[in-house]
């Protein structure tokens, strides 16, 4: 039996090997020209790491008005760059090209739209593929663990430098929908309105599981080399697999039923273990397109930050306590150079001695336990308290019934938690399967229903 | 940063390496003692391959009555052995231990229950890890492509040898639910009633996608070595990953929310890229338990057979035509030794020259296209015709609302197609989320609701 899918991987490895031998390290990841902000003030991270300085790549559309009151911060999904829309410096279409512009959802005749690459990313903002100023070497997996809130704090340093004291609105979808909420919770006085689309207020174990499998396939690629692959063949096979798994969760079963059904790529040929059905060639192609365009370590760090996301009160208080302790330690050891780097052993997690075992009473539970889902019982009080800083903000929360990665109950949870916290300005919409079968990807595609609601809400 | 999950993989590779150096090939896969049937008549397979002879491992419970009318054939899920229940020869609990026995769902005081390992598997039936009688070497990926119908034909050879002309019932869940339907469609005169739980009548592109990612992570493991790993270190890392992905689809999000929530394995430690949240250690453990117990090539062949499953009329006619052509060729070349092996190049599938591209009109489609799902429009006529051989069979079809791998609409499709074909003896039940949050795994756990319905139906 022949394995053309493996031949393709091996041939790419050989090409990349030859290229790195002849011309040194691979070019850095980019989606084109951006503006760049360098912050020279250290940034303390939620889990104790410190970035001595950092860059943020960003792009803007429209003009800041005289009283600097019309800025909208647009947050990205996991692997997106700041290039949400074409610019003069980079005329390539952006990832929200049809949602930004005169008269569009983000109306550039009214608003000054800012989009940044998150820290931890690889499109110009500081991340694992950046040089550590402490030693002039690439961070790789020496990069500290990040949270979504760390990304937001870095963004607000940029807003400081632009003289934007208060945002007209914070807008985002997917991971951006998480960041958008986090912006308001961290800086309630500096955010006017919130738009959160296909996001969540705390990560669900199913989404952690999906990201876990992506991280694992990537880390198992021998080329990953525990994160130190820069200047060598990168773990392109692991990245391809990770993207294929992600792609399974970006769309919906019913859409694939309509688009691909059970059609094989070439029905005249006998079945094969390499991609064979159209749905398989679709996934294969999605992996191929992605595998060399995004930094593998950024995928690990940013997806981990998503797992850690929890705007509940308990997590917020624990984080605040940890930060206060770390700040005190940094102050007392201010002249100790090591104080700025986290303990290199501190990110070690060994597995529990006793692995998880299925509970023996599982039959009884299946048969008799009263089961309550988050959808039934409303948002937990912990989340209501955690979102209380947003109790006076106008908020638009949108979900899509066919989304399996950020299921619609998670956006209902946001809306209900805001309302229970006392917010009377929450608009919540859920696109039914009649409106969209595009699942999680709907926010990238549906200019009419998603874009239309955003435009209406922003006014 | 430390990576205990990678250390564990490397240390297992080293252990396996040392073992294969000192004691030769690893022991064959087994779940314990079984009965064995050897068929010496060649078996022509749907895609043109031929097994000159084959073994079927099987186990039985209860006694065959005098007129041989009380036999129930129980079909397994993908990776299960014939060990559905403990036996004298193998007292270990089986995978349906609580569903079989006196007074149980499959009542051994009334019925003679037979369970087989499928061909293509590795628990005693002929599969890729078996010796090819043509050359005395292990088949590996020289094993021919299989279908579910091929597995059924092999099972009916066993029934012939046991003197069972007609089954009282064909029963199965998951892949077994597919095999159970296929048994009735292929041998309508030899099957009394049909029980199909959490199965389907044709594979859905989402389920193909999920199995595709599992095959890909396995095939990318360098130890897979294009299928020729026997006597060497097997692709245990790829198998572990494949099982973790599968496990994500076996349960449901709401169940995990209740059981694991967002709890970390050791909250006193900082986050890590290796398993960290409880849900991650659960997946890790599921992968660990599985990775050396099932033959990787069996996973590829059996999961591929599931992808190819389609009881629609078109596929059945195309298969019949292909078989007739191949049979004629085999007759005319009966004395040509090569006739019994498929052309070694015949299972090569190269990718289409132009990879799949997103349609440019996708926005319009999202906004305006009338979308019809299988659930809306009823079963396709092709499937109604394909299931017509079952129009007079009593049938029990069950689904579980929280199942994401074989979603409940697929079992509704079976029931509706049977009814449209004229069947007036269809019982269809769907367990709501109030009854079970265990998703696809419900059939293994829910003795009361699943077992109870089966018992009631069989009478």
C-alpha cells in the first residue's frame, strides 16, 4: 500500500532541512507590515513570570477623534494576527475584511479600530519565538506561562501610549470574545461597551480536552524538541495534525453533511488509509495551509492561556493574592537579577501518583443520579460575582447553536451571569441552525447576522 | 520547563526497545482464552482482496437449544474482543458483563449468546497482525482493505460451522450497531430480529473526520513505520494520542463539567504544558491504558471499514457489481496464484491535484441558503431502498441525546428509513440528557435504560 500523505510529510522535512542548512534559521512568522509598540516597563504576569520589556504589533483603521473617545479595541482568535483588514502598508485582505470599513459592522467613518497581535503570539508581538533580552537567545519554552488577563494588560499599555484613556468598545469573537470580557473586568472604567461573540467566561472541560489533544500531538512530534526547534526543521507534522483536530471543531456536522457528504476524492480508486473521503482531503488541506505559518510554541502558550481562563470570583481573588505576593517579592529583591525571571523549575507539573480511575458506582449514577447541566441551573454564583465589574456596561453577547467548541450555553451563561449581577443592558442573540450551520466559524463568515447585530449594537 | 508526559513516552520506548532486543517480538494481543474457528474456504472481500483462510475467535454463553433457534449474535465496538462476559476459561469481567447472564438483558437461560472478534481485529481473529499464509510473514499493511459487510460474511461462516441456520436476533452497539444492521441486510432470511444501539446506517462525515485524525496521529508516529513495526517498538505514542482523541468523543461535555469541571490535578503547582487539568489527566490515563493493548494496524483497518459503511442502495449495488466482476476474474484466473492477492498498487490513493478550496460565495450561503439537515428532511430514498431487506424484521433502534460521535439523529434516520421501507415493527427510543449524560459510552454503562429496553424487546 502506498502512503502519499506520509511521502508529503517526509518530503517537506527534507526541503526544510536543506533550506535551514543553506540559509540558517527559517524566516520569522509574519502576515505583513504592522505598526509596532515597544513597552520598556516590565510586565508582571499572573503566574509569576516577568517580561522585562515587550513588543505589541498592531494595526489601526479609521481616525481617533479629538477627544479620543471613539476607539474600539478588536480582539483576535487564537492564531490570528493584527491584520483584521487590509491597510495601505499591507493590502492583503484581513481576517475580518468584510466587517470593517465605512458603513460596515465596525464603521471606520465613526470609529478608530485597533487590533493587536496578543503577547504569546508570533506575528510581531513578544512570544516564545522572540529574543529574551536577558541572554539574547530565543525564549522557546523558557517563555513564562501566560493568561488572557496578561494579554489584556499588555494591550492597555499600548492604549496608554496611544493616549486612549477609555475605549468606546471592546469587541471580539472566539478567544477574542474571552479577551473582550476580560478587558472590561480588569479595566471597567476604561471600557465603554462589550461585544463578546462565540466566546466564554470560563473554559469548559470539553474545550480544554480539545486543546489538550492539539498540544499533545504537537509536543509528540520529535521535531518539536521540547520547544527548541528554532533554526532547525520545525514540528510541521505535529502542527498539521493539531490544525486538523482544531478544524474538526470549527465547523459543524450538518454543514459537512451538505458539503461533503460521503463523497470520496476519487471514487474510481480503491480506498486508502491516507486521505480518501472529501472530508479528509479538506482536513488535510487545512493542516497543510497552517503548518508553517504559525509558531508551534505560540500555539502551546496561547492555547494554555485559554484553558486557564476563568473570570469567576475565586480565580480572580487567588490570582490577585498571587500577584500581590510576587510583587512584594520583586520589590524586596529589586536589585537581584534573578528576581525578574521565574524559577526555571516552577512550571514543572508531575502527574498525580494515582491516575484517575473510573468510579465503580458509575452504573448507579447513570441510572439514578439527578443530572443538572449548566444550561438547566443557571450561572454559578462565583461567575456572577466575577462579572460584577461589568454590571453597568452595555453588552452584546452572541452565540451560534451549531458551535461545538464554544457551545451556545456558554454565551447564555455570560448573559445570565451579567443579568444576575444586575446588568440591565445585556443583548443576547443566538443564531439557530436555520441561520447558520457554520458552527464556531460563523463569526468569520456571517456578515449579515453577526456583522449586522454588531453594527446595530455599536450604533 | 519540565515535560513529564514526554519523559514517560521516552521511557516506555526505551523499555520496549530493551524488551524486544532481549526476547524477540512483543507478545500477541489478547484478552484471554477464547474458542477458535478456522475457515479454510477463501473469503472474497468487498474491495477485491481475498483471505485464503481465516480464523475467528469467539466466546459463547448459555446453550443452543434442540432446534438451534435461540442463538443471538452479539457484535462488538471497534476495539473490543469477543470477551463480552466472563467465562470458565477466562473469569475476567467482559465488556458487557452486566448485560449478559440469567435474567439479564441477554438472558442466558433463554438464549445462546455468541460474540466474535471481528476479522481485521487482533484478539484472535485474522487481521493485519496475523501471518499471511501466502508467505509466512505478518500481513501488516499488506492486509487487504475490509468492509463491515466482510466482517459479517466471516461471522456467518462461523454460524454455518455451529449449525446455526437462523439467528434469533442480531444485537450490537456502536460499530456493533452498524454490524447488526448489516447482518440483517446481507442475510435477511438468517436473522430474526435486529437490535442496533448508538450505531448508524451510513457513516457521517463528522465521524469520518474524527477517525481520520486518529489514523493520522498514529501513522505519523515514526515507530509506525508504514505498518511494519512487528517485533520492534510499536507506535505506542501514536496509539496513545489516537485513544485520547477517541475518548473526547466517547463522553459528553456536560458529564465532564459535573465530574471534572475546571479542577487542576495539583492546584498548588503552577500550570504546565503537560497534563495539568483533571480532564487532561483523565485523557492521558485513557491513552496510557490502551496504547499497548490493541494492534495499531487493526485500529487503521477497522476504523477505515467504519468510514466506508453505507447501507444505501447505490453503494450496495456498486459493491455487488464490483464483487461479481472480481469473482469472474478469479474464476478465469483460478490457477494463477496472483489472482488471490489484490494488486499491491491498487490501494494507492493520491490526493486530487487541486486541493479543496473554500467556496467564494460562502457569505451568501451563510446568509441566505435554505439549509436542510438530515434531521429535517427525513431519510434519503437511497437508504430507504438499501434497508428494504429489513422491512419485515422486528427492530429495536436506540440512541442517546448526549452522544456526539453517533448523534441521535443517525438512529432516528435508521428508524425512519425502516418505517418508510414498510416496516411496522420498529421500536425507537432516544435517551434524553436527563436519562444519560454519558454520551456514546452509555451503552457500556446504563444497565437500566439500555439493558432494560433490550430485555423487554427480546422477550
